[in-house]
C-alpha cells in the first residue's frame, strides 16, 4: 500500500508543479533582463537599516509605557508595535526572497555554476524563510517581545535549574542510600 | 461491426475483457480514430511551421505513435491473437522514445541557461542514481522487477522514473524561472500530464477492483486531451525566449555567490537581534 501511495503522490506532485508552470507569468521570466543588467557588485544590501530593528524590538519603549501605568496605553502600544514588528518581519522575508530571486536569475546563466554552493545558499534561504515564518507566528501569538521574553524565561529557568540541581543531586544521593536497590 | 473482435482493446492495451460489444466498441473506435487524426494534424502542422526542426525527437515520437496506432489497429482487427505481443513491443519502444522527449525538453529549454543545465545534470544523476541504487539494494522488491514481474509492472516502474525525471526538471525550471515559450511549455505540460496519468492508472489498476472497468476509458480519453493540448500549443511556431548573455558573469559567479551569502548572513543577524534585544 505504501509504494502505491508514494507513486500516486509523485503523479499528483507532477501535475501540481506542471500547473504552476502554466500559471507562471512570462513577466517573471523576463525579469532576468533586469537582473542580468546588474553586475554582482551592483547588488547592494537591500535589507532595512539595523537601527530600525533596534527600535522596533527595543525594550526601552515597553518599559517606558509600563511606567505610565495605563492599561489602555499598554494595549494600544502592544497592538501598534505588533503590527510594526509583523510588517518588519514580512518585509525582511520579502527582501530575502528578492535577494535569492536575483541570485537565481543571474546564476542560471553562469557556465561555472557551483552546485554545492547553490545547495548551501538554498539551505540558508530556506532557514531564513522558516525563521521569518516562526517569528510571524510568535509575534502574532505572543507579541513583539515574544522572543526576548522567551529567551529571558529560558535564561531564568536554566539559572533556577542550576540553583536547584545541587539540592536535587544531594536529595537523590540521600534517596539512593535509603533504598540501595533503586537507581 | 460484424468483424469486431469480442475483446475490447483500447489504446492502453489488452487489459480488459468485455462480454458485450456495440456501443463500447464504437466508442473505442471513435477514440482511436480521433487520436490518429490529431496525431496526423500535429505532424502536418509541425512540418508546415518548421517545428519539426526545432523539436526533432518530439515529432519522431508523434510519428512513431502514429504508425504504431495503425499497426496496432491492423493487428487488433485481423490478427487479434497476436495483439498482446504487438502491443507490448510497440509500447516499450514508445517508452524509450518518450524518454528521449524528456532529454529534448532539457536540451531545448536550457540551451541558453548553462548554469541551470549543469544543475539539471546533477539532479538527474541523483534521481537515476537513487533508482539504480534501490534496484541493486533490493533486486527482488526494487523499482525494477525486471524478470519476475509482468510487463504492466515494468511499464509502471519506467513511467515512475520518467515522472521523477520530469518532476526534477520542472522544479529546476520553476526555481530558476526558465522561460519556455508556448511550444515547449505545451510539450512539457502534455507529456508530463500523460506520464502522471499513466502512473496513476498503472499503479491503481491492480488495487482498485471495480474501477478497473473505467480506467481503460479514462486513459484514452486523457490521451486525447493531451493530444488536444499539444495540437493547441504547437499549432503555430513561436520563438523560444533566450536568456541574455552576461559576458562578465562567467568570471563573476564566485562574486555573486559571495554577495548573496553576505546579504543572507546580514538578514540572519538582523533576525537574531529580535531575540537578543
């Protein structure tokens, strides 16, 4: 039954990708003209300025709003900052796609294309897209400071474990001496 | 239709036996003749539009199928006891020529894109290597049960290899945004669709009991659909879009990779800041 499902899946995948090819617009294909017109040295860093990231995800603003002790203000701040953070992540994701798209359009013409380098770049690209997707989910669910909060929580938790570990080790030694048969 | 044999054999081969003739046989003949007509139209238009020169293997395949239909029809009508042998002999020949069509899609589609062509060679090598390794590792239950199993199984396995090869090419074409033009896109879509349908039919023919009654009709009808697609796409010749030569690019590939890598690393760093701030 398993091979049957795999074979049918191959056929379905093939049809789906063929449909994608027919749906793809020639406009995208012709973008190569623009891409090839630019030399690699022209490929500037298209990502946004780093200051922007520092500002969006900065804790200072949150702490300032918290000091105001206004639940309404906090709510507005959370909603607005979430939107801005989501916009930034999505824009970054789009920029990453654009960087890779430009690369592909130029690399396809190269006679000395390095397959390993291409695979590595593809892997990096997939990782980035995955991280962006994960960030969107986290920001949607937990807010713009979700990652920092999670990191802080993990840090606190590891410290707590570190503090409790000697006690636990001592306790386990006591338990094992009381019950020599148990591990 | 007094001379009609009792066995209903469609284009897909002698896989089904019917007790009754009449409408079913008439339908078979209609499909058969329509297919022959469409193949003839394709060949005539191909010669008129000089597409035969651009896609010689594809038109050889169509010519072969066209001749094959006549041979099969003749044998089916006047020498039905030999039909099964003739069917499988011609079917495997058409499978071999069909594989060459995939090579032609690769050759014509990637002529102006040496980078993608290089990538395609590696990818196809991996696909065929994996299939071969699987066969060697598990000869009795591998993808090719060359001698132990029936022809039907062998045809299905070869179709799967073809399907994987086309799938790899399609993925590369999509990833590197290779422009096709109407003609090549039609050939690729039609042949890919035909292979996908063949895989489904040949895989499920043994599994689904009652559905076997309908499959022999589905395949010829879908084959007609594919012929219709080809006739539409290849009715007139259209120029193949070519990638612009970037003379500087050959030396600059390493610079390009380094530049892309740097930009992706910067993106990584910035995404990392969101957790560290």
